[in-house]
């Protein structure tokens, strides 16, 4: 996964795979998803990312599997 932030447009692009994009769907006024030919998520675009998604506060935490 790769997250790119474009400060000039306050837009975040989150890439989940390198598959070619076949379709883009508008989820809301500021959120778009890109899908591959099988309908799998390729990337997500968030406009007004600082306000709408708190992009200035992004962190990554990998959770380890716990045994039950």
C-alpha cells in the first residue's frame, strides 16, 4: 500500500494494488474509489484530505495475530 498526499490540491491517493483501473466510482462528494476488471479495490482518492480524513494525523499500526 502506498499513500500519496498532494498539498497543492489537498488530495490523498491511497494505492492498494498496481492493477489497471477499469472503473472509478464516486462514493461521496470527496471520496472516489478505483476498481479493477474483477471489481477489486485498486485505489481511493480523498479530496479535502486534511479536513475530511485527518490526513495530517496518519499513522500505521500492524496488529499481530493473537492466539485464542
